[in-house]
C-alpha cells in the first residue's frame, strides 16, 4: 500500500513520540522487576531453599507471562494499527478474542496449581524440600493466575491505543502493594504470620486481585477501551481470522521460547545443583533490571510503529524502526555496564555458599554481554516485526534456535558430557547470538513493513 502522507515527521518529533511511550513502560517494567527482586531479597533472610523453590516454581509464571505476552502483543498488532486508522469497534472485537483465549489458559493453569502442585515441582527438581516449599507456593498463587489472564490483555490493549500512563498507574499500584505485602507475610509484620515462600504467593494473589479491581474501575470511566463482558461476545470472522493468522504465531513463538527457557531451569535444577539454582535466581533479578530500558524501548517502539503503519505513514515507520534500533543498542550497552558495576554489591549481599558466589560472579560477567543479543532480538522480533503484522518469522526463528540448538546443547553438555556447571551456562547463553544473521537480514529486507487493517469489517 502506498505511503499517502504529505510530510514526514521530523527526527525531533519522532524521538519525542518514542520517549512519551517509553517512560511509562520503563516505570512499569522497573516495578515488575522490583517485585521479583524483592522476593529474592526478602527470602534471602529466610534461607537458600526458599529462594531456590520460589525460583523454580516461578518458572510457571514465566511461561504464563509468555502466553499472555503473546496474546497481548497479538492483540496489539491489530489494535495499534486500527487505532491509527480510528476504528474503535475493531479494537473491542480484538480484545474479546484475546480474552477468550487468555481466560481458558488461566483457568487451566489455576486448576493445575490447586490440584497437582507437587507434580509441577517434580518437573524441575527431585529435592523433597524444594518440592514441599514450591508446592505450597503454587497452591496459593493459583488465584493470581486467574486474575492475571484478564488484566494482562486489558492493559495490553490500553497500551496499544497510547494510554500507557493509565496502564502503568494500575501496574504501579499493584506492584507496590505486592512488595509491601511480601514484607508483611515473609517477616510477619503487623502481627501477620511468618509464611516464607507461601507469603510471597499470598502477596502476589492479593495484588493481582487489586489490579483486576483497578482495571474494572478504569474501564467504567473509559470512553474507548473497556473491560466488559460484552467484549467476549463481540464477533467478526475476518478479525478472528486475522487474529489467528497473526496472534497465534506470536503466541506459539512466546510459548515455545518460554518453555525452552524454562528448560534451562530444568537443566540447572536437575543436573547442576542447588548452588547453581540459587546463583541463577540472583542473576535473573540483576538481568531483569539491566534489560528494563531496552525491553521498554521494544514495547514502546512496537506501539508507535503500529500507529504509523495504521496511518499509512510507511516512510516514517521505516525511520522510526531505525531510531528504535539505535536506542536499543545504546540501552543494551548501558545495561551491560550496569551489571558490571553492581557485581560487587550483589556478591556482598547474596547469602550463598562460596561455590554459589563463584558461580554468581562468572554468570554476571556472561550476562553483561548476553543482554545485547537478547535486546536486539526482542526489539526486532517482538517489537518491529510484529508491529507490521509479521509474527510468523519470529515463531520459526525462535523455535528452531531454542529447540533444535540451545535446549539439546544444554542437555548434551549437562547430562551426557557432564561439563562443569559454568561451561553449561555459557553454552546456554549463546542462543541469542546464533539467530542474529537471520533476524538482521529479515529486518533489512523490510518484508515486515505492512498495513494489516481492513476497510470492509462487519462486526456482530
């Protein structure tokens, strides 16, 4: 489709729009990372077993996040472009389609957590103590899964229409409450029982319930994007087909990647020992903070590109993609430096064995450059490509990379060759760089730059 704009945006206007969308997402991602880090920091005073158990049990939340993220970005691909086009009814229909999928998955995940948490833990570890602690955690956190599936989709749609500040305000309230309640239930403040890992799960469930309540309040005051039961019954066969064609590859992509990344935890938990599990818990938290800026740029960039493509401003979209890539590389460099600067205080704080601290030091050094690979791939696959409706490339690329290369290599190194733990971890952290040639080549081809909206929609 030809570019119908009469004048291109200036560089200043382009960066201003990226910045306006990025800062609220940065705050949201910082708080999200802070919640998980607070779990590790507070459980550090309870014991290494609680840290390890919550880290392993939390892999299910990581997989669920990938599911919701895939559904949310699938909805965002369509909603951002239809918002650029000015079609709010199409946005409501897409929201309903995504909610139907997310609710089904949430119910199944919650049922598993309520009924078979011990079996869920045995996938990650044979340690009876970790299984017992993790099972109690999962049984309590099941309520959060039910709420999360609804709020994640609604907030993704809010962000897709540019209302990132409201979405961030809802997340900020929930995350802040989560951190406060973590302290209450872990340490037994205000005469509350000292609950350890179970307290983390209870705090998460309460904060997710509050987040859902806040979303309903915002929805009741909103003139455009609403969280209403009627969304579930809004039908459009063309939109449903578009959602399946674009969102399902994104969903499969994120589930495939999330499950494969969880296999890293299986490899570490089953073959590399509890010291490696505990060290990996700290590394994950440091990496989360170090990647906040670059992942926020990826999210904001995808929204902006969707708006520009929906407005049919193709030249501006191409220039915006280049600007987003430049910002991504710079932010990843800053993140790597941040990891190196925080290495000493993290090592001083972590209550690990001497072996665990040795692992932690080397793993942090590996992650100081590993995040560059993750940042570039996330920005392109989950941000730039999906903004143009191209989710199929990422699905194929990530699935081959993770399941044909990284996961088999990890099991081979750990279970068959029995390499030292740090060598296994180093090999696992080559996954992002292996796919660079294909990802960068696809970006340069501009095959992803497409307007995917329809003019002939009939909504029921």
